[in-house]
C-alpha cells in the first residue's frame, strides 16, 4: 500500500473512532444512583400542580406554538430533530417572532439527529443550519455542537414559567402522522424548577409532587427510576413504547410477572427503526416461564410514545426509550409522578392507552426471525 493510502486509511479509522466515541460511547453519562424515587413516592399520591397530558402532535404543537407566541423574556428549545418542513418552518417563524419582540431565544438541536433529517427521501439540512434569519439574529443563540454529548431530550420552555416535554421532535411526522404524548407544566414555580433541572443542571427539589429525572454527565437517573417503578408495581404494568429492547427492563418485567403482576406491552407494528430488536424482545418475553400474566400488542400505526403506567396511577413519561442507548448513553428527560386516581392527567392517559390496546393486535406466539433479522436485532439494539 502507498503511504498516501495508509494515511487516508488511518484518518478514516480515526474519524470513525471519534464518531463512535462521541455518539455511541456509554461514558458520556454519570453513574446511576442507587435510589431515585424512594418508598414514600409509591405509598402516597401527591397533590399535583397545573400539569396536563397532550395527545398527538396537533394538540401538542398547538399549545407549544401558542405559548411561544406569549413568551416575553426567554424561549429555550431542546430537540433531537428539527426538520426543514411545514412544522419546522412554523417553529422557525414563531422563534423569529419571539426574537423580534425582544425575547432571548436559545435553540438547541442534537447533531446526531441530523442523520434523521438528511437520510430519507428529500431530506434537507435543518433550518438551524441554513436559515440565514435565524443564524444572524442578535436575539437568537443556536447550539448544534459536535462537542456535546448526544441529547435525545425534547423540551420547550417559555419564560421559565411554562414547559412542555416528552417525545415529540420538530418534524411533520410528529405533528400530523405519528401517535405520541407531551406533558405540559403550566405552574410557573414548578416550570422554573424544571428549567433549573434541565438547563442549569440543578438538583430536583426534595419533597416535590413529582420527580424530573435526567440522564446527564452528572448522573444517569432514568433507568434507576424505571426499575424502581417496575419493582414496586403490585397489580399491573402498562407500557406504550416505540423502541423496546433493554435487557435490564426485560429482566425487571420478568420479576414482576413472577410475583403475579399483569403486564401489557404495546409496541408499533412497523416502527420507524428498531423493528428487529423490538421483535427479539417480544420473543424473549413470550418465552418467559411466567408469561401467563403477559399480553403483547402491536399498534396498527406508528406510536412514538415513551409511557409507562403502574397500577393505574404511577407514571413514567418523557423522551427515553426502553433501549440501551436511551438508558445508558443519551441525554434524556423523564417525569415520574404518582397521581391521585381522579386527576385529569392520569384519567386521560389511561383512557387513551386502553383505547390504543383495543385498536391493536395481540401477539401470542413468538415471531419467526431469520438469521439476518436476528443479526439486525443485535446491531439495532445497541446502535439505536
């Protein structure tokens, strides 16, 4: 081999290693705490502030855009994907309008998410890269950095008085096609605490009526909370998730089944990615010796949800998938809350998840998978 070829090969290997370290390394997050929620969280429901569940994109982004139009001092957006499409440009217009009236606007988008903006038909760079008005505006600070660890969170914060968070990116599929949930936090005091947690990396207050957990360089809190929730369930666990493959979650579900907890798992029939890994997880659960208490369903269209309800009243909802990447590698934001049974949030979420189950096909037998599909399942589980 020529020296030039060797140099080019070494440079390519170095670049590939750098990409792997930046986007797939598990060393970007801090350690997981031994405990997140505690016994009192599960014993007593909390008196909740003004907090709402938003279902699907029309409802969610209708509320988000209206709140952006009311912002007076600050607007902070964190998203994994921001596409150059109808919704993406609606969000651009709302951001510019806020900046023009003197609002300090900060727009943060994950760099890895750019793959999903560009990789498909007619893919275009995000407006955060190519919109000259956004990039040149004195009141707009755009952050898309290769130096940052991967952040899969999605939240929208106005004046630190109102916050929305959950699973929805800025793209038309989230707005008008896929099924998903967002949480609206409309209590100014708790919205300020939310902003302090996710932006300033401040600890969440002790004694709060709900818990905001994050995965950051300070600590990977979310998997601890999810495992605590599963292990504390007494009667039923209801999962509605887009991507589901983490062994630590499957192990916890098998423990729940062994002690007599009923488990319902709702996944999309044809997810946008992670399909073989989802099916491998389904096969493992169906092969459990305690699977009699298990029901698995395939939703007929794409659900991008990341929701778990225990015993009809305790919720984990946010941006984190039940995958190794979300639990061990990526920045994420999840709310854990123990609702009174008559609270509108839990009543509406339960009703919608039960409706989704009724519209879905139950899977009772393991799914046939070829050798290639099994290999894709392993690769997909750890890559995405």
